């Protein structure tokens, strides 16, 4: 059995549709001869019957238990499961013959090795050398006194070493059982930092694992120098060689988890004690400050765990251990790294732990008038917090935050070209697609009239406010009987911008309500009395669907936000990339009635120059009006200051990978009477050089969509060859489709045409296949990712 297992190949058997024949020979022998004897499986009646049991036999020999193998690993070790019929007799016979030949050669080599080692002939193959090993000749019968003394001493030493090793082995075995039990308990807990009950459940387990792993490391220390020489051990040699790094990673990770739990336990108690929520931002801040020594200790242990993890080459590990490292350990290392950093940084962000008051710039964006970072920048203001409490809050209309007597930077090319706007003012500063770029401009322009430095920035839209009120419950507007909740807040804000009578229009401050509503919501948020778990889930949802964008000056937190793509940056990587960006330039709120549909197709017939086509459809669902003449624009009845049912003036931009080359398009020709500039705009696609998006090409085009009508824009381009990658014989195409902040679930269809005759290996979830065309239908409520892997004919 041991000799047979040495025949097991090291790499998985299947790459695409191609079979590794060594696995066929090994699998057939395993199914026909060895699985019945070694694993108690029913014996096949014939070689053809054994063929159908090959996949099960392979799983038995690779993993030990075929029933507990995850689907992903099961697919990697599938050899014949997808074959519609049993192979031909010639193939089965050939695999059987070659397998027996390889086994016979392995047995022969093993017998030769034993003959050489023992100096005795083999009962199977005799003694090929013909002579016994001369170094094992019988010793003389007359032994000296020294010999009689040394031999018992050596035997005593050997017995003592074996006794010591036996004690060590028993201790290590018992520790191993305890660690295995702890890991099993921990894996049964669905750990989530949004669920404090799960953290309370796993906390004591981490403490026990910390003790056991520390003891195991101490017991194993004498053996660590020997482990690198044991790589020859079949199947588990690499695991043994990596044992020191594996134990160090696990020990330090458990220590970090134990310290983190001990530091966070008072917070968990506040959240869960007696089933009542007594956690407020002020109470949270206080407990986090008390837990800082524990969190910093967890940071040290976690850094040691991550350093030990870097010493492990997971590709050399056995499948079971590799799966444990990649699927269990690695995701939690990343997640826990962020949790520890946030626990250390949170007091500072809330103005505690000696950091002093923290000032943040709050941006209120209106997605009814969409702009690249989420909506028209309707208001902004500073929010000052200390020790988790609100000190001051001053929200003002963006109209009042301008002083044109001071220097302003130049605007972008598109603002100059289509709108005759030559300087950048605060309300247009989020014209830039990349939020960190826009945030830099906003902070500088805000400082022109409100000289105060800020520690970070938060941008929210109306949808954020609606969902937040679902968490906190309704708020009462100070000085009135009006109660605002998630159902009526949008209507309240729209009506507040309209004066109660036309006579008061000139005196009416249409954004004054923001200085009342915003503090009321913040006070409600800081007072507690709601579910923290629901709040954490809401914040995560807001960040991932981009109704909340954050920017902080702290470099650790900035890196954290950037890795999760929560800072509004446009990150174009090494794969295909698309981001469609609308910018309402009609000074109306028509996005409330405008729907968008997206269709993206890629033809991979020439993988060195893939062809892409993007189709963007805008439908203006407002009641039809006479015309969209800019000079004859009028305030429509019943909406004098909040125009929704109107034509849609829009500058469309599309971000694609750098190196993409425009090959064709369908765009709109716009006559001058529909524009604020005195000239026609031809049907064209702009290639914009100044959009400040790294590694990207940005296309742009202007359009006007009349009320009650729709418009379709098509852009054809050639993708750079590097969007395709290769792994062995597999061709890999990946696509990231990025959501514009402030938008909702836009219908998206992605179609990928494989080269003629190509074989699909795998694709992302939810695909449909029609011949060579792979299609996905999704909703762009958050960033969407696609992958297709295929083999060329």
C-alpha cells in the first residue's frame, strides 16, 4: 500500500478538458485493487466497472474521506466524471497495463533498496548483486571488555531517548487532539464583526487555543531543526517542513484573537447585556480607549502571525493543509487585520485617546441631479467631535460657500468646452470622477471661505439618509411639530426648497432646512437606542453601494478604505474595466425620472486585440414637453424651484483601460438652441486627457434626452492585449464593472464571445451559454466582477 501511494501524482489531474494519463493509471488501479482493500469500498466487478469509480477512489487517496471534500477541490480532482460514456476497452486495458507496469517497477526498486540496505536477498527478486553487504559481516565472537561495556551503555542511551521521545510524542498527541477540538468548535461559529454574539461565542475558544498552541510550540522546539530534512516523507513531507511556520502562524493568530476579544469584551457586554442596547458612540469610545493596551498587544501578535505566514509556500502543502491555509486562515488574517486596526484607530477618529477634537467635512449630495461622486454638491459643513460627542456642526448651502474674489483653479476641459465654465467653484468640484481628486479640490475651495483644516471627509446622498432613518427611527425637527422618517424625508426635503408662496420666492432660503435636519439626525445617531448590529450592516451596505464615501487623512485608515474600495477612488487594474458616469448639466433634478440600461459585449476571437462595444440607453420618463430649448426654459407649474419633469442634459463619460482605441460610435448631434453655448455640437466621442484617472482612457459625449423620449449611445473600441491572461493552457478574461456613486440598481447585460471552437472551463455565477457566447444579466447596485476561463481549440 505504501509503495502504491508513491505512484500518486502531485499535481491535480484535470486542466480544462484534458486528462493527465498518470492519474488515469493510478486511479484505475486504486479503484480496482486498492480502494476495496484499504478503504473498505465494494470491489468492482470488472475493469469497466472500476472506470466509473475512479473519481471516488482518487478522492479517497488524496483526502482520506471522499464525502467531506468541498466542491471546489472535488472539481480539481475530477478525472472522468464528465465523460458521457465509459472509455473504450483499449484505453482501459492500456491504463491497466501501464499502471501494473509502473507498480511492478516501483516494487522492484523498493526490493533493490531493501536488499542493499540489509545485505540480504529479496524473497521476490533474489539477490541481484550476488554478494551480501560486506559492511554487515558477522562480528568476531571474542569481544573485548570495552566492547562489552559500550554496547549496554549505548542500549541504555537509546532506550532513554526513546522513552523521552515517547513522552514527548504522547504530550504532542494530546495537545494535537485538544487543538483539533478547538478548531472544530471555532469553525462551527459563523464569525462576523457585525454580530457581537458570534464574537462572544468564539472568544473563550481562542483563549484555549492560545494556551494549547503555545504548549505545542514549546514541545516541538527541540525537533524544529530536524524538520527541514523530512521533505522526503510521502504526501506530507512539505507539511512537516513547514510545521514551524504553520504553528507560529496559528499560535500568534490565536494570541491576537484572544487579546482582541479581551479588549472588546466590555463593548460586547454593552451591546448584549440583558438583551438591551446601552451602546452609544460616547460609551463605545470610552470602552475602546480602555481596551487600547489589549488591541495594541493584538497588533503585535498579528504582525508576527502574518510574518510567519509569509514563510509558508502553500503550493507545496498537501491538499488538506493547503485548503485550510487558503480558505480558512488567509481570509481571517485579512479580516482580523482590519478589525484590529479599526479598534486602535476608532478612538482617535472619535476625538479620544489624546487625539483631541476631530473635524470632518460633511458633503450633502443630491442624486436627483447626478454628478460623478454621487450628486450635485448641494451643501457642505464642518462636524467637530470629541470623545464620541458632537461639539459643533455647521451645514451651509454650497451657494454661500463661494468668494469669487479669491483665486480658483481652472475647470476641466469638458466644463469649458460644453458649459463655458472656466474656473472651478465648490458646487462643481465633484465633476471629477475620482473622489480623492475631487476631495482635494473640495477641501481647498471650502478653505477659501471657511478657513479650517479637516481630518477627513464624508459624502452622503439622499438614499443614505432614507436608510439611516430606518435604523435610528424618526426624528423631530426642532421648533416644529414635523416628524421626519424614512418614508417622508425625500418629500420633506423637496418641499422645503419651495417657498410657501410666490411672493416670498426672492427671500426664501431653499436650503435652510439642511441646517436644522442634519443636526437633528446626527443627535439622534449619537444618542443610541437602536441596534448597533443594524447600524454596522447599514454602514457596510452604504459603502459598498456607494451612497457613503469616506476620506481620512490617517494613512492606515486611508489604506484600509482604499483596499475595500470605499474611498471613491477609480482603480483600474490589469483586467478589463468599465465605469459609466453621468453628469447632469441641466441645472434640474431630472435624474429622478431618468432610467439607464447598460449592455457591454466583448469579442475574444482575437485574444491579442479583443473588440468591445458598450451601449448606454437613457430613458426620460418625464411627461413630454414641447421642446428643450435652453433660451426658452421655464419653471414648470407646481415645481418652481425643484424641476424634475424636464429634459435631461447630460455629459456622459466612460472609463476603460489605458490603451483602448476607439474604432466606432453612435452619438448624438446637439444643435445650439438646446445648449447654453452658441454653437452646435457634432456627434462625436471625446477622448479626455485631464480626468485624473490612473491607468485609464476616458471617453466622453454630450447628449440631450427630451422628456418622454430615450437616447442610445454606442462606443466601439479595441482593448489592449494585456486584459487577457494565461495560466498554463487556460485563457482567462476578467472584467470589473464599477458602479457610479448615487445611482441605484442599473440593469446590466454582459456578453462575452469566445473564439470559435473554444472550450469553456468555468465562468462566474449566473452565466448562460449559447454556442460560443457567454451572457450575464445583473443589476449594478454595487461593483460587479466577471471571469471566464476557456481553452483555445
